[in-house]
C-alpha cells in the first residue's frame, strides 16, 4: 500500500501548475499536501509549564499560541520565534482544561476554564513582564456559576463580547462581557445569573430509543465558523447534538431546571446508538473548516466523520430500530423489493473515457490485492486499505459488479481482523452488497458470520439458510447452517436448565471482589474480540444479574464540590439480584424522580430525570471511520481537521503517539511519537503546514515538514520511531478491548473522578487521567 499514490498528488505537480493555472489556490493546496505531511518531524519542544498541558490553541493570524496546564498557568508563545512571551498565574485552584483567544480584541483578551468550575478572562496588556517572571494579574472577568469542571470553551468569529463554556454539570453557559464581569459561586443564596443556554442536566440518553435521563456531563463544544448560529456539543453519552442558537429558548437561571431543548440533529454511528454502553462517550466534537462536516472522537472507540448537510444523503440517516432491521433477514430493504440480479447489474456501464478506464483498472487491481489477502490468509489490514481506496475514493466511478465484489471482500477481511466493532462495519458492507445483488451468496454468508460473532444466532440462521439456497453447491453454506443450529441448540439447552440445577458460578471465582470489580464490569477479555458474546449482551441481560443500591454522605460544599479535592464521608453499597426491589421510579412529564424511594431523595448525590422528548426523525450516521489510535485514558483527547480545507484528520493516542489519516479514504498517512505517555491535543496552524501537540508531558511539541525522507512513522526528542505501524495499531486495539464498563450511575462516578484519594485509602476505581 505504501507504493500507491495519494489523491492530492506530488507537491512538485502543484508547484508546476502555478505556471499554467493562475486560478489555482496554491496556498490551500500546499499547506497540507500528503508530501509535506509524510515529512513531518519534531522541530521544537516548548518548555515553560510545570504540569500536563491540557489545551493549546492558535490565534486567528497564527502568530501566537496559547496553552493551559495543570500548573494553573496560561502561557503565550510566539510562533515566529518559538519563545515564551507571557506566563500568567491565573488564580485557578485546579487544572486548566481550556483556553481561547477572544476574537477581534487584537489578541489582548484570553479566557480560561478549569477544574475549579470557573471561567476567567484576562487582559494581556496588564502583564508587567515577560516569560516566567510575570506576576499574577487579576482577571478582568470571573464567572463562578458552574458547579462542576469546565471542559471546553467556544468563541464566535467576529464576536469579541461573548464566550460559551461547557461543563460537566450538564449546562452550556453564555457569558456576555457587556452584561457583567462576574457572577457569584454556584449554590450561593443570591445567585441569579441568567446565562444557561443549554440545560442538559436531564439530557443523557443510554440509547436512541430511551428518553433523556440524568445529567449529561459536557466534554466538548464547537461553533461553526461559517454558520455561527450552529452549535455542536458532546459529552457523557454516544450522541453529539447540533443546535441552532436562533431556535433555542431565552437564557435561563440554573435555579430552574429545564427540559432539554430540541436539537436540529443527533450525530452517532448506528452501531453505538442502541446497545447503550455508558463507557462509550464523546471526548471531542469539531466542525470542519467549511462547516459541512463534523468530527467525533469517542472514549473507548474510534474517530468518526459525519455530514452536517444530509438532505441529499438519505443513506446517512437512520431512526430507532434501523440497526436491528439491518440484522434481520427480509426480501425488502427500506421498502424496496430486492430482485434477483440481472445482467445489467454485472456490467460496468461507465463512459469509455480514458481517465475513467484507467481509474477502473486501478480499482480492479486493488480489489485483486484485497482478494489475494483474503485467500492467502495474510494480515487483513492492507486488504482493507485497498478496499477503502476503491469504495471511498472511487465509489462513484465503478460499476455495481465491482462495488459488490469489493464490499463482500472488505466484509470478509473485517470479520477476520476483528478490531473493535469491525463486525458492525462488516454488517454495513453486507447490507449494501445485498442492495446491489439480493441473491448474493457472499453477502448473505458473511452477514450470517457477522451475526454469529455477535451471538445473534436466530438472525444469523436466516441469512445462512438464504446463502445456502442461493448456492446449494457451496459447502460453506451448509456448514454455516449446521454450525449455527448447533449454537442455537446449545443456547436453548442452557436456558432450559432446571432451576434447582447447579448454582451460577460467581465472577472471578477464587478471589474476593474488589470495589473496582463492583463498580466496573469487564467489557471484553484481553484476548477476545469486543464483538464477541460477552461484550454484546444487552443491558437488560446484565441488569438481571446485579442491582446496586447506594447511599453517600459527603461533607463540604455540595454546590461547588471542588474543595480540597478530598472526599470525606462514607459510601454504602448493597448488592442484590434483580427482582428484589424496584429502584427506579419515573416521574411525570417534566419531573425528576429519585432512583430509590422518596425518603432517600435528599441524600442521593444525583437524580434521574425523565422528560417526554422524542428523538429527531433522522439521526446522522457515520460517513467514515478512522482507526489505529487508542482513546481510553483521558477525556480531553482531541480529533482535529488539518489544513484550511480539512483534508486530513489527526488524533492523539494513549500510547504517546498521534496519528494522521487521509480524510477521504481513512488511510493512515503518518504516525508520530509525541509524548512519553499520552498525546491529548493536536492543533494545526491556520496557514502553515505546522502542527502543535501536547499531552501528559510538560512541554508542547512543534512539528514541521523538515524530515529529509518521507515516511509513515517519525519520532521525537526521545529518539527515532522504529515501531512497526501495524503492531502499534494492533496493540492499541487490544487496549480498547479492555475498556471497563461501569455499573453504577455515571453521576456517582463523576463525583469520584473529581476527588483524589490518599495512599492506602478507598480507591473506587482506577482513576482516569483527565
């Protein structure tokens, strides 16, 4: 695959085109050409922080870089000299998670948000010195109305008066500097600031069909640069939400809990919309530079690209139940009768132009590479890459016969590779192949195999029988039918065991369950596929096993919940089988009900809220997936568009590397070693082919296309990168298998995440870095 040309061509071709094509925008083309990206290497390491660097951002001109850190300082760096200009002691009491330049203020106003739930505005003109010798300066504005950590800030191009803050308290607030420069702390008796733009304190959804419940801790937000009225938010569930600010209700006070406002659209990959794993949540959302696409980064999952304008892309929409429909055998798809293949389906009826013919020949060669990979049993990664090239880059240029062949081949390779949720991608391919040829043996056979991997044996049997009927001479079909029937018989025998039979073995037999085991359940074994039987059980199956009642008594300021970072009090757990009692009671429309009896409602640290709110008619499905990195260790990990046109996608990873993919095909272009532990932030310079990254290290890395030879891998100051790309990606996938699923409510776990435990004290779970 390394020998294949990239779609943007060689950089020398672009330079040559300047002589003949005066209309060509060379600046846009050259900023992130693949030739330059493959030469990226670390140019400089910026030193000046004394803690993890959690946020970095360029100003609009690209002349300054701002950063925020666990050391509670904001640093301002010069792009041209790579020097530290100012280091501001902000007065925040905990980690800074987000910083921004305020637009149209000559880069004098900057804003920060932190774990102390505060938003602070600073005027750089008040700085008395340079570098680390700066004294602390008083904030020009101080907003203390959030009750939990502020994880993201957003600003509007051309608007110097307003900043938006997203917090884990479930609210997105609008701070207008013209209306005031301060607000009282959350929970104060005299707090009356009316700045809540989005109230999602009862907005989290476990699945698309479920009504919103509990607080949605917001992790990220973004405002479209081309249509500033569009606002995108993401947080503690699998759904990113798009709002039109012009259609939102007036700003409200946090004292009045509001029903979640209707959103313009939900964005969520279909396979994540129904199983409701609460460990899968969004860590970052972003608009593309032209505002036509959005990028979603998931904890415990991959990075996904989706279209904003979906009116003419009906295939990218789905609604409640569609995921189940795809897995059910039917002679119709979306109400359209599937007919046996006609000869025209297998004819590539394309124009006989020379360029089309060359593209078609290239695609045939790529499909042949993928087929050989499948037949020879070699590693399926490169075969999948070849299929991606055909389907994503040239899908409109190939005929249905070649497209069907490529879809079936990719499905088979995905089922063989078994990376996280590869089985769901294979189901998509089989579904699309069936739409081309409703009598395809391969499409039905691989669909049966995929469903079998998900332990959906009844659905798998229907597809296996159909495959055998379409090609009775193929022994694979008969074998598949027999194997699935045996699985169904074994499952039926297991379910029909007498009630006085042997007791169900306790989990982790032979060892005492730790509190970590109680709070989390293993989502998959380290040597098993995420898509296997254990990982794909429905939530109702698990709820039949255990039920947890809990009471907490926490001293201190409940409203702020940030004092001393110490949890005082007690946690009482009672574990019993489902059916002993009914915990959750649903309130009336627009009401909040306690998860246990009403007498306990005053002691519980959270509430369950139920509102009569319907999902949008259509939810936007994924357009493309980007795999290879690992995002489970931190909840501030970014996925970013690179370049003024956003032709490339970049993300940090828990292995200390960061990855760059070609947006069009999902093909991995570059893997760079950028941190000794975790890379969280990746920000491309607005005009130059320069990228800044940061993470757990105390430094910021600046990357430029200065390598003498283009390559797929590159190292940093720690030394040259020698790791095999495929081995690194497979290792990251194994880490994703070990994602742990909490069985206690997200709100309770969030309270633990905000506190530290002294050595030897109660540790409720392995604390995730934030």
